[in-house]
C-alpha cells in the first residue's frame, strides 16, 4: 500500500528529499549506511551526495521500483537486520517505527544495534505525537500506522539495546500545520506614538480648551474625559497584546513541528562527524 498511498497523497520525491536533508548534519563524512524502509530512495540520494556508501531495504517492491541508482534489498526489515552482520556505520529509519507495535520496534532497535560498527549511529524519525494536528488526524490518515512514539520511549528502547543517545527532540525544519501565521498575531502598537509624543500633539487642544473656557470647569472636564478615553484605549491595546501573546504561546505548544527524532550511537571507537 505504501507506493499507492504516497502517490495518492502527492508525496513527490523532491519534497521528501528536502524533508530528509535536515538529518544530513548527523552523518559522518564517510562509511556504510543502511536506510531501513528506504522507500523510493530519497534519503539514499542525500547520504550518497554526502559521501557515504549507501544501501536500502524495504518490503514494498512498488516503492523500490523508484530507486534507480542505489543498491536496495526487498525484504522484511527485521528479517534483513537479523541476517546482517555488524557492518554499518549508520542505520536510518524515517517514518518506519510508527508502522510497528512496541515489541517489533524494540526488536528493530536491538537488531540495529547489533548491525552497527562500534561508534556507529542509529537515526530514527517519526511523526510527533505532541503536535496537535499530527496526533488528532494526520497520523491516523495512514491506514498502516499502528501507534505513535515519543522521544522518551525511543530513548528508552535505545538505552535497553545498549545504545547511547546523542541527540533527540523536535525537528525544527518539519511542517507545523499552523492555522494562522504567527506574525499576524503581533499586536505590538508599532503605529502608535510614544506617550510623550502624544502629549506634545495634545498640547494645542489643551491650549485651545484653556482659552475657550478659561477658569471654567467645562474645559477641565472635557480634557479629563479625553485622557480617560486615551488611558482606556492604551489599556485595551495592552490587554490585546497580552492575550495575543498567550494565544501565540498556546499555538506554538499545540502546533509543534510534525516530526521528532533520535540519534544514538553504539559505544566503542568514536565516529567522526
């Protein structure tokens, strides 16, 4: 179903390749890389361009049909890893683990650890369950998704497999799905003059009022009323800015970037990069 789903949702190769490119920062300058669930080979392109010797494995022959220049294997991922030797400097899995239950994911991490060379790295990325649009509907659009994984659970599984977590968190380059542009929520009154400028601009009115009703109460009352209205408007602007800030912070929390990741290594000789 993978290839048909990708085509139906319009996930073109360039879009996926750009989304994966952010993880290039975690790659060593050379070595052997295995991309698990490699699909059409988008990250294989990224890693090969970075100087690594790449190969991929995927169970879906329709997805692998899109790989043209890299070595790939059609196989169940767990079966492939169980049969492989410790020869990979990097193993990557982008949007794979959410298709498995915890037992299978734990087995994947264990088998990956066994297939890594000392100092080798495991890189895993998966949809972010802390993102409201992801957890509420995007995740479950894919009928092959089984369950979400947060960073803490991924870190625990890596620890159980004897790996050391190097980096983890939210991928800031991933889409957020915000319903509004946060820049539009900036209610700072940039177009309003400072208070002292307002007072200077108000001076002719005060002089006129003073001249019209010198010694009378009408001018003083009108002047006081104008200042009350101005103060209330300033207070309203400040409250709107405060409320806007609260809403903006809430949106930033609810609409986190849609992807989380974990990078872990196998204790041993340090790996450059």
